[in-house]
């Protein structure tokens, strides 16, 4: 089974491109495949290229992805893997107790290119004319935040948790207490791949068994530790 994923997206992927050798996404899809009965390979791309690969039917699916209207047309979604949370991050000591997106008017806001940060934020950016600075990754946006090039960063909780455990970011960035959106992550299966669509019931069963026996939580804990050596996934 030919799966694709966004490259350079720790803890999900570590390499920028080519075939994945490490990371949470590879560990997840290999374990799901082992339980479902198929072998999986995982190729890495920038997010926009990833969606194009799926549109053109060159891959059977994507390992970890959230729903939005554009993706619904391309993909059938598995059982939820775990929650996707979005939080706003500030320089330490400068956290804004925001209530609505309009409270960010006048600030320079970092977002990551191609990431699904929710329809509500997308609408607010247009309606409230929010000032957005688009970066290539959450890591890049955190560097810009510390350097004062942006005032706040809208970021993925799992990526931020991994990055903010690193020494270079410790004590320099604070998170606002409430999430700006909550979704689920899924395995996405290309609607253009009848072969892959036939595996969806087995994929769902594998995910359910990983939740039941705790192995899904174990993989999350293992890969959220930045001190762990990014060795090849067995």
C-alpha cells in the first residue's frame, strides 16, 4: 500500500522527502498494516504536493490527516486515531487572554502553509482582516516568534508539544489556555484507489484494537520525546 505524508513534520515525520525511515506516521501505518494484513510504504512531500499526489491517484492514502471540505472529495476517512488540537502560542510572559478571533486584530500571526487550522479561523482571517505571516512549518514559526517577527503562532498541539520540549525553545514560549479548534486525525484512503478502499474495514478494525490494547497511546508517548533517537522504525 502506497501511503503519503507531509515531510519535515515532527513528531509525525523527520525527513523532508523521499521514503520515510522514522517518525510517528511510519510507526502508525506499519502497525495498522501489520494488524490489517498489508505492507505499507510511506513517501514524504510538502503538503500542497501531497494533496496533488492524491488528486492524481499516485498514492493509496495518507497516514495522518484531518477532515475539511476539500479533503472530503479526495478521501474516505478511517476511525479517528486521536484528537487534533490547535492552540495559540506567544512569547513567554506575553500571552493574550483572547475570547474571539477579532482580539488578534493588529497582531502579526504565524500560520503554517497547507495546514488545516479550521474553517472558523479561515473565515476570521478574511472577515476580521487579520494579519497573517505564512511559514513553512510550526518550527519555523516558533523561531520567528522568538525573534519577534510574529506576535503569535497558531499551531498544531502535537508538533508544538514535541518542539517545546527541546532545549532551544524551553521557557521561551507560552501557550494560551484554550484551543482555537478541535478535530480528529484519521487515516485517509484515496477514493480513486479501489484497492485501498477495500482495506478500509480492516484498517478501522486495526485502529480499534490499537486503542483497546493501549499500543496507540504507547506510540504517541514514544514519539513525542525529542530526546529519543530517531532510529528506523522496525
